[in-house]
C-alpha cells in the first residue's frame, strides 16, 4: 500500500463546552477541506479519559461533538466520522509509539505542563503520553494533513518526530518489505485562517478554553442568541475606538481578538473589517459582531439540538464511520507489525 497523497485526519475531545475557538480554529476548516481531501474526523474519547470523565456525560458529549460536526456541514457519507475507542488500532499503535518516542520529547510538551500544573505527580500516565496517542490517531491512517488550532502545533511536531524515528529505526525492514524509503508520511499541520488562536472574552492573554471557570470567557456552540449577544456585550475591551489598520491593534489583545473573530465569522480579511469599522466605538462593533455570531451560529445550534434528539441516528453514524475507519487502520497496523517483526495473522 503506497502512502496516500491527500488524506486529512483531525480530532476533537468530547469534554463538553464546545466553543467558538473549536469552531473557528478547527471545525470550519474540517468543513472546507472536504472539497479537496479524503477526510477522517474523530471524536477522541480515549484522549478525554486522560482526566476522569463521568460515564453518562462522556457518551452524551461524544454524541454532541458528532452532532456539531454534522450540523456544521461535515458529510458523514462522503467522509468518515467516528469515535476513537471503536477502532482498536489507535490504542495499539499508541503503545508502539510509547516505545518509539523518547521521555525527553514528552517532557518538553507545554500542554502537559499546563494541564498537570502543580499536581504533576498526581496526573495520569495517559495525560503524559497523550501526544503519542495523537500521533497514533494520525499515523494509523498515514494522514498527510492535519487541520488544528495553534495550540496543537507542538503535538504535530512530535508526530513528525515519531514518524521520522520509526522510518529510520526500521529503514531496512521497511525497504525489505517493499515499502520504499519510509512507511509513515511526515504529516503537514494546517493551521490556517484569521482565528487559529481564539482568546478568552474576559482576558486577551488566555486562550478561549472549555475548562475556564467563567462561562463569560467563551461562546459555546450550545448558547442561545441572547446569551451570545450578552457575552459579546460584556467582552473586555479598551476605551479607544477601533483603528483602521492592523498595526493599530498592537498591544490591544482583546480588541484584536474581537476583530479576528469578526473576520473569521464573516469570511473576510482583517483589513477589510478594519476598513469598515475603523473609527467606530466598541458599542457599535460589538452589536455588529453579536448579530454576525448569532446569524452564523444559531442554525448550527438548532441543528445540533435536532440531531441530539435522535441519539440512535448519531450512534449509527459513528458505528458506520468506525467500520470504514477500521478498514483503513487495521491493514496499516498489520504492516507495522510486519515491519517490526511482531508475528500477526
Ligand atoms: P481539543 O479537543 O482541545 O480542540 C479541538 C480543536 O479545536 C482547536 N482549538 C482552538 N482553536 C482556536 N482557538 C482556540 N481557543 C482553540 N481551542 C481549541 C484545537 O487546536 C483543536 O484543533 N489533542 C487534540 C485532539 C486530537 C487531535 C488528534 C487533533 C486528538 N488526536 C489528532 C488532531 C489530530 C485536542 O485536545 O483538541
């Protein structure tokens, strides 16, 4: 089997509170890439359990992320949507990568340091080796491109390091088994658009995140129109009117964040937005932003609610997607076992 040329893989954790950062940084890109790529989108439930999850909530959140994918415009018939734990190759390959990746590489992962915080000794082993499972997700499909927000960049660099080390460590066997110069592709991250790092609405120096205590820091995909408008009205800004060029936003992180969100939601250039709103007060701009956010998100929220009311349909999508994902990943795993000398059927 030769390396595919245009296969996209990406994942979203079912940990609740899907927000505007997930939508603009990842899900909208997932939708666009369907035109030119064979796409595989995964609800990464095995990543979610690196911190304790209530079982009923985990399954509800898995269905909710699936609904968000479909409601945003991902076509589960042309492309693949599934939940990670249904395809055993992910966990199996993650173990193999636990034996390829080096402790030093994982020790450098900033996300582990942020998530484990002061309680490092009490963090699960899974939270530490989380990036190896991510590499397994991607490489079980020999994916060539991975759309993500900026916060995942370091994990994708690690994925390339793992692929490279595997290709080097087993170069002779890879070639002897007819796989040429390297078995795994060096996957390209796709970190694109004006909103690759959406910031908190309360603090322009912190990323918009599912786990931030204040719900006013983010716009959730489940928020209704009034809540969205209220959160935007309350968003922190400064006292100056908007500038008419990007350089006027230097050092004004909260203002820049709102302008970036506006541009991404309206599919417009940053300069174009500032050309229109330069000189405006935030009261005017926030009203326009709230209207735009509601116009864009309300139909998705409504469709998510409709889909979540029929969990049987969502489960059928996930099960069908998993069967198709497994049909790609299982032969890859068999190749890897062959390459490594692990006897297999
Ligand atoms: P997760 O579930 O935290 O986030 C899902 C996607 O949303 C992006 N994102 C953001 N983008 C812009 N601004 C923000 N404030 C923001 N917050 C989140 C993330 O970058 C991500 O693209 N480890 C991954 C899930 C994963 C994965 C993979 C991704 C598991 N296996 C394989 C790609 C390939 C994560 O925790 O994403």
